[in-house]
């Protein structure tokens, strides 16, 4: 399977996982307009940049100019808000958002030492050994998440890294990053 197709399938699996967690009644407050996790400057690998660039290119010229101008906003430049964050708290490229955005809010499991200590909310013993759990502090306020609602973010990151290596091939740099701000700035008509 082509890396772009495999990435799209992986994104769909993360979306399905999140939807299933909600269906089971997971205590998640994430939703349209909640932008607590969007107060950052993000970068993505070239594999994830491609569909974002396509989503930006599909926007009307006026919207692309607006996003390019937003890339120069002091709060965006300082990393205090994502360039794709709209005034109403929605994402300008929601359908093409990267995996990190798709998984935010879910309880995420990582190997010990990956998550900053202050962000670790629980520990989980599983088939892969001990894992540290983190999740948005707005979610799971009443009770901790059920094990079936925990996404193995370490495996997700490994899958993305594997697809990125295949995407860039033997001569490309699998560690190269593109900031969302750069993507927005380069999308203006005539840029």
C-alpha cells in the first residue's frame, strides 16, 4: 500500500477508535469549539504535510490569504495558538488534521519516560509492560478511563514513523518537519 493511502487508513482507524470510545460512554468533553489542545505551534512530517497542503489548496483564494495572514499573527508566531485554529474554535483543515490532533483528548499510553512527569495521570500494566497514561485534564474528571478507551500512542507514533520512512524513501530525511505555520503562509495565492 502506498504510504499516503496507509496514512489515510491509519487516520481513519484513530477516528474510529475515538468514535468507539465515545459510544462506550467515555467521559470525553472534546468537541467542535473546544480548542484547549490547539494552543501550540505544531509541525508535521512530510507525509502528514501533504494532505494538509491539499486541504489548504482546495480552500477559496480569500481563505488562503486569510490563513497566510494569520501565520504572521503574534500569538501564532509565539506558538500560543495553532495557525489553523479558527475564531470559533474549529480547525481550518479538520478533515486533514494530523494524527496528534486526531488523538488529543483520548487517554494515550506511552512507554515510561516519554511523557513529561507532570502530564502522567496514571500507569497501566499491559502486554507491552508498564505504560504511562496521559489525557486532557478536561476529560475523565469523574473517573479514570477504561482500558479499552486507551490508545497506544507509542504504537501509533511507530506506525507514523514507519510510513514516513517509506514516504521519503532511502534518500529523504524521515525526521524533517514542516510547521503548520509555514504551510499556511505558503498557501496564499501567488506565494
